[in-house]
C-alpha cells in the first residue's frame, strides 16, 4: 500500500500547478470568468460557454457589461465594478445575464481580486452559480404571499372564529366596516343569537358546529356575502369550534343579475321578432284576401258590362262597382307605399296654410253617404269658424279620412260618430277629436293600435276589411306635421276616441289648396302607354273631358307621334318597349324643332328616387298609377 501511495504522489508532482488549476477551472460545475481592469473578458470556462451559448474565442476581449448584461443594469453594475477596483468591499450578489438565445438567467456571483507579484489588483475572478429557478420560485412565493395578504387584510372579507358554543372568539377584516362593525366588536357574543333572524346563517352555523363544512350565499342589507364555515378540531381531532370567512360578492351578484336581465331582454326580443314574423305572415294572408276581393268584383262587373247594353241601369251599376273597387285597390296600394315611405323617412310634405276646420267639414261630407249606408249617425261639431295650421292638405285629408272611416267601419248600425274641431289656446294647438259608440278597443291593444298590421283581423270572414295600416299612417303623418295623436277607450263594446293635436299656424290666410278652381282648360294630349287597354280607357276619359288625344304604344312611336301631332301635353308611361319613358322625355327635350310642351310621367313606380329620376329626364310632374281623374285635371290645368 505504501508503494502505491508513493507512486501516486510521484505522479502528482509531475503535473504543473498551472495546468492542474486550468483543469479544475474547466471541470468546475459553475461559471468562472476572468475580467481585466477595463471590464473586458479574458477567460471563460466551458460551463459558462454552455450556459451562455458563446465560445470563449467569440467573447475574449469584448466588454462584459455591453455583451452580457441587460441594458437596465449596465451602468449600475459597471459603477460597482469600478468601486471594487478602488478598494470597495466586494459582496455576494445576484445579477442577470442575457444568453445568446435572448433568455435572462439569474446568476449569484462571488468575486475575488487577481493581483500581480507586487500586490496590485490587475483583474477580477468571478464565480457564478445559476440560481434562476430558485429566484423564480422565490418571486412566485413572494407574489402568492402578497396576494394572500391582500385577500386576508385588504379585500372586503370578514375572518371569524367561534368556540364550540358558537361564541365569537375572532372577528376581523375590512368587510366588517360594510356591516357597520368594528374589528373585535362582536367577540364574546353568540353568533346564533346575533343571526337568529337570518335562517340561512343560523342553519349553516348549526351544521358547522355539528362538524359539517358549509357554504352559503346570504344577503345582509344591500350586500351579498358568500360565507364558508368549516369545523375546527384540536390535535386529537376533537371539535373545538368553527372557523370561517365571508366574502363580499355584491358585485358578482349584481353582474349575475344584470346578465339575467340581459338574457330576459334577449328572450323578449326573440319573442317580439317571432311576433313580428307572425304578424307579417298574417298580413300577407290579409293582403291576399283584400286584393282578391276587389279584383274578383271588378272581373264580375266587367262580365256584366260585356253582356249588357252600355246605357242600361245594370250596366251603370256595374260600372259604379268597378270604379269603387278600382279606387279601393288604389287606396290599398297607396297605404302600402306610404307605410314603406314613412319607415324609410321618404315622405316629403308640401307645406302651406290650411284651414283645418274647412278641411274636416269637407272630409265629413265626403263620408256622409257611407255612414248613411251603414245606418250610423255622423255629427260635426265646430267651435271655431277658422282653424289654421301649416301642413300638407292632401296628407291631412288622409289623416282625417282614416279616422272617420275607422269610426264608420267599427260602429254598428244605430250607433253614432262625432267629429269635433276646436282650438286649445293655452297649448296653441288645433284639436280634431273623432269619437264613436262602436266596438271599442281591448286594454292590451290600446298601446298597439298605431303599429302597422296590429289590427289586422285573424278571422276568415274579414268583415271589417283593411290592412291594419290606416292608424300607423295617421300616427306617422301627424308626427311629420309636428303633432301628436292618441286614443282612449273604456274597453271592448264601449267605443273609442281618437284625438289629433297640431300646432296652430301663425297666419290666418286660407289654404290655396282648398280654394275653388276655375273650369279646366282643353289641351292637345299625346298619351304614350304600352298597355293597350289602359291607353284606350284613359284616352277615352280625356276625350270625354274635351281634350284632343292621340295614343302611341311604345317609345319610338311616341317620339314620331309627338313630331307629327305637336302636343301641348305628353302623358308618358316609364316602362315602355323600345325606349323607356326617361329616354322619350330626353329625346323630346333635346329636339329643338318641338314646340313647348309639358311632360307628365305616368308610372307604377312612385318612390322619391323614381320622381327625382323623372324630373332629371325632363318631366314636369310624376303621377302614380292609377291616377284619380281629379288629380289628373289639376295637373293638366297647371301652367
């Protein structure tokens, strides 16, 4: 054995000390660096190379601080490095480095000075331990500790403890203030007695004292608390009381309540959309019914006219029926278009001074025959000779006609309807009130009578007729005039009262739209219409009025007829074969050989966009089909 030891010692003495030290440095499981006095890297061991990702040859001679330290730490640590060389005490410290991959690693450093033979400091030996995982674990523990501290001491909670008899031995936490209590104020008091009036708390306390863990949510005043009760046991497992914590969950409860309200609101919206869809389907069925009835009647009337002598009494009656049903069809289409225009905000009023009293009287007289046929008395009450408003006389006539027509429609024979016109001088409003002794309105329908289709009947008889659009139009048109409309009914079978209120006009001048007109003038009229039946019947109406009429059935023929016939007025359809009505108008306007003439568009398309396009093409007027004879007379008479 001694010989073996001697051989080992002899071998060891043959290894130079510097070489042995170098092997130790290279095998060391820590980072070892040598920095010169100026901070440049002189040596780095393999462990450092593996950790940092850099080879010694890549970093030798480079500045340590700029190469490996985060920018936030460079100047601070560089200053500490200088202080070390000035004789300052070197302490153990943790500073991060940045690896080649950009990761920050936390390193705990131990530094030793390197001196020359004269004892002067010439460099620094830095030994580093990678403590990244330890630092991160400490930070996480610290963060969790701070969070726990915030929950226990800063959050709106109450911590408490009870003995085996249910007496408070501990009560603390910021949540006490919300309950109007001070820390320790309830210590020594019985929890069962304090909360005997709150069954949820009393029951949970008894279960906890019996050894059962319990969680409840309870409301105290305006606050909601979630309370956890847990049995407390001693080292031997014997129950010694209850410990617990109460969390203020008022915000959560409010959020859940708001969410529930939102869900209910969404469900209500779904129900409303379903109701709208159902009403749409009902309306389509009603529309089909309402359109088929007058069409069927017109067809029958035309059959009668075809079989009987034109001047006979049955033929005249059949013609009257056809005219009435045609007018009904026109009103149905007008109502549909007007509701659509109101929805799209495309109705434009022609404002002028209007004597509302005179207008109401005229509408009443127009409806009197209808009331007599239904054996319903119609009374008119006027407290003012003149009631001036500013508005569109045609639209106001539509409003009053709808209300009076409704009174006739829903009042049984022997009943009475009253139309009253007055001025509310205090409110500066003109008032029209239409009352009847008819069917009345159910309470649940009062708020809905002005909605489109709300009154469309669902019975197959459809005895009252209509599309359920009239009152929606009334409301929309009145509001466009700056007024209001309301309804009152005591219930079904007890009649109804509709009241329209409009601002009084500042002027008392009568409406020119209600003045009597002079006899109409006669004109040379060119009618361009591709529907032969429509062209011939309208042409005959114009001839009976005394006008000279020529007819063309397409665009090119219309232009040729205009050049030959030299008309004063051209009534032109828009949807023509060959050339459209717009193109016909443009051609006539550009033709300098043509005498002055007025171009009037006739079309089933009568939206504001259609009217604007026809005016741009050169038409002076745009009339929607079917056009009433009175309206056509007025347009023909305009200069």
